[in-house]
C-alpha cells in the first residue's frame, strides 16, 4: 500500500547563507538535495518536514576543484559525476567504485555526495509503510517504545548503509560544514556516532558544504555485498586503501558500511612487512574484521552470514591491492 506524500512548502535558495536562514526561520525546515532518500522517507511518514530547503540551485555546492589541501568536491555534486570522472577513478578509485554501485542510474543522476553522507539509517522494521509500522506499535527509532531487533537494548541498531562514507574515510576525507556559528571542519569519521536514531553529529540547521580529499598515491578499492547486483543498499560494503611505506611494507586502511549504525574503521595494528607471511597476515585481518563489525537483524539476511561474508570480501579486496 502506498502512503500519500504529505503537503510541504518548497524553497529554492540560491546561496548557502539564504539556505541557512531558511533552516533557522522556516517552520519544520529540512534540507533536500537529490531527494532520493528524503522523499521516500517522507512518503512513508518517517520524516516530518513542513518546509523543504532545496539546495540543488546553489552553484557553489556543485564545484569540484584542486585546492592546496587536495581535491575539494562540493556536497551537491551528483553520484553520476563522481562515478564518471576519470580523475577521481585514477586517484581516488574507492570513491569512484563506491559511487558506481549506489542504487541505479536514475538515482545516481539526482543523488548527491552530501545526501549520501547524511542518508538515514535503515532497518527492516523501520523502512516500511505507516500502517505496517503502526500494526507493530512502531519502534524506538520513531514513535515507539521498544526496539524489535534488540528488545532488551536501549538504543536503535538501524544500520548506516551509505556506500561513499567508508571510501571517503580510507581516503582521509575532511568535510566543511556551515552552520549558525560559521564554518567548521570534521574528519568524515567524526560525522557519525553508533546510534541508529542519532547517527549524525551535525545538526539539522547545518549544511555539509564539501569534502576535501588529500593528495594520494595509495591504490584503493570498494566492494559491496547485496542481494541483487543493482539498486540494492549494501548488506555490507568495504573500502580499502593500501599505502606503500619506505621499507616496502604495505599499510592498509579499511572501513566498512552496512553492518553498524555508523561506518566503522577496522583498526589494524601493523602493516604487512616485506618479510611477513601474507597468508597469516590476511587470516588475522579477516578475524579482525569479524570482531569489528556488528551486524544485527535489521535485514532479512542473517547477521552471521553478513559477518563472515564481509570478512571474506575485505580480505579479497586488500589482497587485490598488493
Ligand atoms: C531504490 C533505492 C536504492 C538505493 N540504493 C542505495 C545504495 O545502494 N547505496 C546508497 O548509499 N544509497 C542508496 N539509496 C539512497 C540514496 O539514493 C542515496 O544515498 C543518495 O546518495 C542520497 O542523496 P540525495 O542527494 O538524494 O539525498 P536526499 O534524499 O536529498 O537527502 C538525504 C538526507 O541528507 C540530508 N542532506 C542532503 N544534503 C545535505 C547537505 N548538503 N548537508 C546536510 N544534510 C544534507 C537531507 O536532509 C536528508 O536527511 C537508494 C535509494 C533508493 C530509493
Ligand atoms: S533497530 Fe530497533 S529501534 Fe532501530 S529501527 Fe530497527 S526496530 Fe526500530
């Protein structure tokens, strides 16, 4: 059964300052970029917004430019542009590969970098129609009192499923955020917290402006596990970058999406040294991935399967970068 889209006022600011003023003053204001996550959630009654602040006409958010700190990509750049850019594919391969596997081609045309970083967390008991959720007495994330996934817990376990965040994390991405207090910067890691209901550390009256990626010569990649090979959100997605150190050792950076309420970093203690046994190293890495992730019953696919398969994909991807 389809729920109707509720009424709202649509504003089209042309500058970041005008958008910030609307977020401050307009009743029930919410940023809309490509709308591919937000509008679906509004229709399902998961988001209440009286005013949508459409930021797609703000030209400064669509700029990709080389700066002294690296490549600065505006939050309004579409996923299609990210996926098709030869420069991004050559230097920041993980980002290019992640953008290519988000949703389908029509979504990627409208969907933006900023929207992908801020998209809502997902759960089988949450991404349902209003009547379905009502018949289950709703849940902790929205309107209800208990979590159907972890009834004894006191927080929502919905999974963050954005494909781009782990890629940007291993590439050292830093976000610029504009808000009532001016502009501040955060590492992409620091955008998130492990809470499915309060998963972002930025406020609703702030706008993510851009992500800057430092120069890099480390090969990188992204791979995701999903039920179908198109459209689907990741059951788990892995990004890896592999830097060569002066002594010939390989230092891996790895981050994972789809398994926790935030994208998680896999904290490796040591690089793979030139005299180390790669089989032993990657066996340890696989176990570390299994320990790091925390998949829950938020999809129809069993958590144990997701834990084992994400470890296998992580090891395969890391080995492929040697
Ligand atoms: C069928 C389907 C399949 C999908 N599959 C995938 C998938 O495989 N992988 C995946 O990652 N996503 C997937 N998505 C989700 C979505 O399409 C993408 O994540 C997309 O990148 C969201 O970007 P958007 O610009 O459309 O965001 P919007 O829907 O416009 O916004 C999403 C959220 O981010 C906030 N926001 C947007 N821009 C900013 C900004 N600059 N600053 C602060 N807040 C902001 C909005 O207020 C909203 O809360 C899918 C969606 C659908 C409908
Ligand atoms: S994890 Fe629990 S609280 Fe969160 S959306 Fe799912 S059922 Fe609701």
